C-alpha cells in the first residue's frame, strides 16, 4: 500500500471512530458462551445474534467450546462462569477484576493468537445483558461487515440502581396503544441495549378511555405480555397504579379496590413494584391513602411476595402536604419509597429533607411534554407551542442532561414519564446518564445514531438531533439555523438507503426538520402580511374605515389563498403517513384516529394562524356594526396603536421573548429547569369565542405560590402612573397585584372573561423614588397542576 493510501485509510478510520490501526474483523466470529446460562443470559446471546444479523446479514454461529485458533471469537458470560467460556484466556481475565458492582461488566480484547477474541464478562446476569448492549453500540456494522476498534476496552458499572421508563398501553398516547407484542419486545430490547433496567406499566383502569381503535389486544392481556417480555430480559417491572375511586374512607370502596387490584397483580408474570400517585389522576387525603396502600401492600404480597409499594404526594395542597409529612414521620413499614414527580409543591431537596432518610426517593421526570408540564421547553416560541404542541417529537439531549443533573444525587434513580415514541431520544439520554452521569450527551447521541440509524450516520444524525434542539431555542423569527437544520436532514435523506428511509427514528428526525422549517417560513410570511394589513389600517382616516378594513382583510387572507412553502408542508404529511406505517404514530385525529389534537396529533394544527388574523377579523365585524364613522376610526386607531403606552410609558408583551424587558426571570432553566423559582413563558388558557390576540396566546407565568415579578427603573418620581394589564392564561381562583412589596394595587380578583385589558392606578408612594416593583400572587396553598400567575401584556402608563 502506498503512503498516500495508508494516509487515506487512516483518515477514513478516524472519521468513522475507529483507531488508525486495523480494526478487528469479527465478520466470521463464533459466539462462545457457557452451557449453563440463565434465562436472561441466554436472552442476551439471542440479542447479540439477532441484532447483528439485522444490520449485517451475518448470523454469527454459537458454541459452548472454544473453536480453532484461526477463528475470531466473541465470548460472552458471567464472571462466575469465566473458566467455562474464556478458554486459554481464563486465568489472565480472572486476574483482571474490572469494576465491581451490580449490573457491571467488562469488555476486553485479546489478540495474542491467530485470531482476535472479544470478551463480554458480566458481574451478574444483567451485567451480561448490558455488556452485550455496549458491545452492540460499539460495533461498526454494515452489510457483511462487523468491525470493532482494536483498542476497545471498557469496565463499568452503573451509578444509579434504577433506570427505567413508563410504557403505558393506553389510548392517551401518540403510538403505544397501537403496538403489537413484537413491537413491544423490540422496543424493550432497544432500551435494554442502552442500559435500561426497568419498565413501568399502566393498569387497565386509569384516566383513559376504555378502548382504542388501535388496540391489538385487550389492556390486561397486553400488560401481561409486556411483563413477560421484561422478565425474559431480566428487567424489573413496575406499575403506575392511580387510586381513582371517589372515597377511600368508605370500607366498601376499599374492598372494591382490593379486589380490582388483586386481579391485575395475579395476571402479571412479574411485578417488582407498585407506584401510586397522590394525584393526576386521583385525589385522596393522605390518611386514607396510607390506609388503602397498607392493605394493598398485603394484597400485592399474596402474588408477588417481594414486590414494593411506593407513592408520591403529587397534587397535594399545603394542608395535605403537611399531613403527608406527619404520616411519614411514623415510618410506615409497608412503604418502600417515595416518588418525586410532576405537580409536587416542593423541590426534590425539600422533599428529601422532610421525609425520613430510610425511604429512598425515585424520580418520575416528564420527558414527553414540551409545555404545561414539569420541565417545559425554555423560551419556546409561540409558533411551536401552537402547532407542534405539547407532545411533539422532542429530542432535547442537552436540556434533558440539565434536568437529569439537577438534584440527581437526591434519588436512587428514575422511571421517566412517557406517552409515546416522540421522546425516544430523551429515554436513551436518561438511560445513558443514569449509568454514567458524567457522560457527554453528544456521545450518547453518537451511539444512538450508530446503532439505530447506521455506522455512516454516527456523526451526521447525532449532530442533526442537536440541531433540532437548537431549532427550539429563542425566537423562531430570527433563528436562521432552522433552515440549516433542514438542509442537513435533506442531505441525509437524499443519500439514505431504502432501509434507512423506512427507519422510524430517521423518519421522526425528518418530520421535525420539515415541520420546523415550514413553521419558520410561515411565521416570516404571516408576520409580514400583518404588518402590511396594519399599514392599510393606518390609512383609514384617508380611505375610510370600511375600505381600510376590507383592504387589510384582503392582505391577511393571502395566508390562505397564497400560502408559502407548500412542498415542505406536503413532505410533513408524507412523513406522517410513513410514521403511522412504521411505528403506528398517530399524528392526526381524522387520518390516524389519534385521541386528541393535544395528544401529539400536530398534523391537524399545522396551519394555525401565526398572526392576529382571527382576532382582527372578529374586531372588523364588530367595528362594521358601528353607525358612526368617528367611532369606527377610533376603534381602528386602538388596533393600530395597541402596543403604545403613551409618552413616558412602557409596554411589555410578556410571552414574547423580544418584548419582556421588565420581567424578572429568576434563576433560569440551567439552574432551575422546573421553573419553581423562575418565571417562564407559558401557553395555558383557552382561545376561541371570541378569538384571542396572538399576544394573549402566550404569557409570563410563575408556578405554585411563587410570585411573578416585574421591575422598572428611571421613572418620573413626580408623575402618577397606572397599569393596564391582560390576564390571559388559565382560570385561577384569584390573582392579586402588589407594588413594592407593600402597596396593594388590587386585591384577589377573578380573571376577566372574555379576556380584555383592565386598568388600575399605581399608588403615588410606590413610584416616588423612581423605582417600581410589581408582584402578582395567586390564591395560596392550592392543589392541582401548580400553575400560578399568568400575565400576557402590561402597559405602565404615565398619567
């Protein structure tokens, strides 16, 4: 080989992640394992053989004895049986202890013979499975090719003992309810390859419809199948079991629940733990909950003697939270641990401090939702919120790493909250970090891309996923990187093989890239149309009110009559069909029988207006009813000057990232990803009749009892001010406004509906020093979803 060819080969190997030395060729390897493997260990061998064959068309033969010297070997087994499968290398490997710990493993390469040998040695049965998974993630596989870097070596054990994901077979998901037994088997296997050691089921009765048009099996039967599958892989099985009955103070209700739950417990081949949420759904006072669960624990042990009982204080108001703490101090023997999940009033450190140390805490992080959730996308653009919605395809690798590492040491691990395949990337990131919290999220993505998409996409698809996350950061109008992301995915699309184009994980990335780009194109276009329409209204005094409104409407209607970027929109619809066929993803209610638009069916919201066209059309109809031209012109002027606070005043559109200069943001996402001590952009509330302004579709909001704050400086100390404010968002019992911590601007009031601006005088004493702090408070101590004050627009007007 010429020097130039050697240099070229080294460059190719470096680009593919292989060392410059010749990689190990395992294409003709024999898989050697001891003859006395346990069921899960045999399953690990099966995973290795089948997953390699899917990617290479090579089915590796198996043996229980060492082959001839010239044959490459992949030797797999537990450390306790090392002598029976390591051949002449047994003594050397026995001296190499690796890393101690449950579920740990080591992978070693030996090249001192005529052919290489790769050893996967598990500390226990799960270590064998997870070692095989690591090897699969490291192999460079292509048609008739199985390579491994010749210097590959690893010894590792997980930091966290619980690393799992909820997989709920129920209608309220965007795909799971349509999955067959083989699909569930493959998905649970995929998670295990990346170190997942537990799954969580949802029982037949939950806060869902009883039936789905997609169910291939009844709910109880599929739960039993999923329990069986997990058991075959040696994974733990949990069940999220809400207490849904109305009154557990009634002994008859308790008796009914005992019988109902017993039927589920009896039908599950494996059940390691039950988690009962305090709320969302269910709403049971702690003392009755504790009484119920003590009986249910005895009930559970009739069928699964070692199974554990866990609960969470989700949805508890302050009095119930105090009662819960008091009961915990009694240290009930039936309780195994406490779950920290959404809608808990306190932070994880506060919960850890408040309950006895003997009870471990498990995290229940919401990785599936993007808004109105435990960890909303920070500073999300309204265009995304209105279209791609709460359960869109949401790879957030860097964001999930921030969430994971915030307070990670306060819990033994996690089972994530998932409602479909949309959060697949996030599951893998959590599993990877649960094994090694110091892992680089980008490296986890590289393994994800190599294993699921293909070796040649290791870097390209990983960077594409990171780009999709960047698409969702900050104002969409100015995020030109969205188009770059689409170009990167289109380049992969053009060069992809038929097999890759049929890959649902690849399809999810394409769907998002096209959807994001279509959103940005439409936002730019429709924003410009509104600017042109407002220009027409500014001419109303000259052209007449009726003519100006007609001209403005004609401009706004171009969004419908002359739409932009239709090829991108068409490609979104094509990818939606592909995803329904490949992974049963239900991205539309009428097309794919999704349960609701808000449950991931964002194909149905793809054309939601991105400007004030609905509100303006409504206002024009109201103005046309006015008999007096002066009255009509005055109403049009109100539209044109909507954001003007007048001389010496200030305007904030609190849901618009570019127009919230006086909002106090707090710690921010990097330090406070749940926004318990920070303000965030929220999208709660209704809009429809009458239509809302675009600026009301988003709000600044605080959570629980935390106030929402704005600060002003440089005010005129001699002037009097008033505040005009729009309280959009969700309905709360009351909202109160206080200036400078002591001057009440208004007491607790209900929000106006229909939504409209309301005005209040600011006490002169509050601005006498040229400074002003405004704080909004919700009625304190409430239970529920935790959403607090929501304020859409604020004008500080100098009288």
